């Protein structure tokens, strides 16, 4: 990620991030509270089941073994056993409902997070995408959101129910034997606090893991997108080495995090089991040495002499185990929470980036005529850079005019188009459309009146018909066919097996570059908006087809303010105005004839290209 997304990430306050994260859960309070209710119920039914196990031993099994009861109370036994089975069935049912509700809450929070991020990305200017890798943003949108949703689910299914179990268990254990409970509870809380503190200290490691995964996603996205370039320069081995380096970084950071997690889990497991064995031993001593029991012993869990029954001992140990197990479950869930916190740190950095204010975009013209004027415009892509990509640029494009922009590669041609489209904001000077400052015009309104056809035309994984309808959703089939005939796209579309219903694969992998551009031009004709921008729109079309398409383009540009960028200067001879740009400066303006007569930069470009074609 860029520095603006990384800044202070490692210093993210745990509590603040956690508070923000859980605020997304509260958006569905009703479902959340229902989940908490069922968490409490399933814990309660589990503890009731533990009591009933002890009751069966005390009331039905122990008297027979000790010879104190000659007739087995069959009816009472089956009633108690039925209650035991019912309690565990209710426990399982509540557990299932609890999980269902928490899935709804946690993944609903993930959906809200993803929606916020998408809305934020839509608001960000183009220079934000220049500074941040696509793969890293995709990783944030998909991987990090999924991590957060999964972490929230794990936390919800573990922490509330286990906290309730701990509280109820401590109360019941205290009622059974305060002296034993005074041993087990403080030791358990002390060990829990110590291990939790160590886990919290390991948080930076989890942040590094998520950053590494973001780096890997960015690398893979770039690698897949540029496979042809990699293969053409025989750089597969170099790419593989770079991939190994990133995956090794992930392995090292993830390995350390997992070692920490497993070490703490094992440590607490050993300690908790030791405590349980110790308590069991003490309880057994109570039993075999006829130490009198108090509290719940008076409810029928005692022997005739007031000493604890075997059932009471079993109940106590069972509930003591039920006390230790929730502590361990909570600790295990904190590791999932650490991943969620690390991912949410990346998410919130993105969500909290300040998008450019649109308060000044107060003008929403009902109709745009297309009078565009640049006056002393300066622009640079990197704000802190000294190099301007456009300097002191001034020109006027009148409604209905065709304005061609020519110049060497990197001269600033596309920069002018990007400023008109509001992809970037200019540093100084004025750009007006129909007399209104461009900054003050509502972006959506402007783009609703603008059609752009780029050199690298993008097609979605939809049918050809659906791709064309993006320009005009309510277009009739007759309109679409007419537009396709004008661009000569109809012929190749009909030659495809499914015609207009042919699915476009992976940005047009199943059609040629030239056919993609014909479809883009067809979309432009369908949209029929007042401002038209053609950026090398015919560069991938063969010369014979281009001559035919040029006629359609003349029709397309009628009554529109059109900007045309083309390296083939023969295609812009009929433009009303030609703007010649070099090194960020507009050095010449005029029509084709006027510029040739000047015998300046344009003359040299044109004659050089003409001579090369003649050769």
C-alpha cells in the first residue's frame, strides 16, 4: 500500500479499532441481542446437564453401589435421564440458532464494510489509483473484509457464551465449595490475563502478515495482467524469484504468528489441565476423608454424615472443567480477533482517507452545449513534484467543433483529456464548460453528457448486447443494430455463433483488439452525448476498415464537441482545430492547412509520417 495507507498503521490503538469494528455489529441490534440470548441459553442448558449428570450418580447409582438402596428407582432414573437428554438437545438447538444468528450479524457487518469501501473507492480521484496498487486494493476489498467477517463470527460464537458460562460456573462452584473455588478462580484469572497480555503484544506480527498478503495479491494481479510481456522477454524465472521472495516473507511472518498462537494455546492447556487435576485431587481428599460439604450439599448432594457425595464431586469437577474450557475458548478466539484487527486496520485506513470535497460542485446544468475553454492551465500528476505535465495551456473548443490533439509520446495529449473528464484536478488556471468553472460542475452531470472511447477498450464479462446497452440501457434492438452497422461491427457480430448474445470472455479474450474497438465505437454512437472524446480510438483497426469507420465517425461527431487524439495524422486532417503539444506546452494551433503553411512542428510531424508511409 501507499504511505498514506500505511501511515501509523502499527500504532493503531487496539481498543479504538475494536470499538469501531464492533460498531458495525450494532447496525443489526435485534439479531445481535437474539444471538446473545441464545448464547446464554445454550450455556445454561450445558450447566444444567452437568448438574443432572451428578444427580444421576448421587440419587440412583451411588446408593445401589453402597448398598443403601435395594430397589432401583427406575421411574426417577428415567425422568432424570430424560431431563438430561432434553437439556443437551436444547443446548444443541440453541447453539445452532446462535450460530445462524451470528453468521447473519458478522457477515452483514462484512457486507456493510465492503459497501463503504466500494463507495469510498468511487469517490477517490485518479491519482489515488496511481499511488496504490490494484492488487492491494482488491486484497483489502475481498481478503481483509472476509477476515473481519470470519473473526467477528468466531468472537461472537465464543466470547459471549463463554463469559456467561464462566460467570454461572463461578457462582455454582462457590455455592458447592467456596474454599476450592478460592483456589481455582484467581489462578485461572491470573493465567488468562497473562496469556491475553502476551497475545496482545503479538498483534504487530498479524499486521505484517496481512500487509504481506496484500503485497502478494498486488504482485499476482500484475503478473497475470502482464503475462504476455513476461513471456515475450523470457522473464518467467525472474518473476518466479520475485514471487518466492514475497511468499517467503509471508511464510516467515505467518510462521512466527502461528508459533505464538500454538505456544500460548499449549501453555494454557497444560496449566488448565494441571489446575483441574489439582482440584480433582483436593475434591477426592474431601470425599475419602469425610470432610463435610456445605452449600449445595444441603440440597441432597451429601451423604448421611454430611460429607460430599460422589455425585457432588463429579458435578464440581465437571463444572470446574466447564470453567477452564471457556477461558481457553476465549483465548483461542482472540487469535482470530487479532487477524480481524490487523485486517480492519487496513480497512479503516482506506475508509477514513479523506475523499475530495464536492461541496463546490453546485452546478448541475440541464443541458451541456460543449463550449470548452482552457485558460493558463497548469497541471502535474505528483503534487510535490517540480515537473508540470501541462503548462500555461490555453485554447477554446466551440460546440460542434472537432478538435484534434497531436504531439510526441508523453507530450501531454491524454492529460488534456483527463482534465476535461475530471479524472484529475488542475493546479492553477481556469477550465470552463459553457462558461461554468469545471470544478463547480457536478461530476455525474458532466459525465452523463460525455462519451469516451479509449485505445484500450474495456469490455465486461457480459454478452455483446449487454455490453452495448451499457451506453443506453433502454436502447431497442433496431437502434443497436443500426449503430453496429454504422461502425461495421454488425458483420463480425453476426458471424459469431450466438451473434449479439455471444459472451465476452475476460475483457474480450475471444475477439480481436480491432473488434473490441468497433464495439466501443458502437457504444459511443448509441450514447449520443454532447461531448465526445476519442483517444486513439482506431489505432487497433486495420487501414481498410479504418477508412470505412471514418465515415461513421464523421456522423458520430456531428453536432458534438469532439476531441480526437491520433498518431495517424491522416485521420485528423478534417478537424476544425488541431492543437499541437510538446513537453507540456501548446506550441501550435490551427487547422491542417494553416499548420502546414507555418512549416513548424506539425509540418515536420506530418511530412515525416507521410515520408515514412511512402517508403
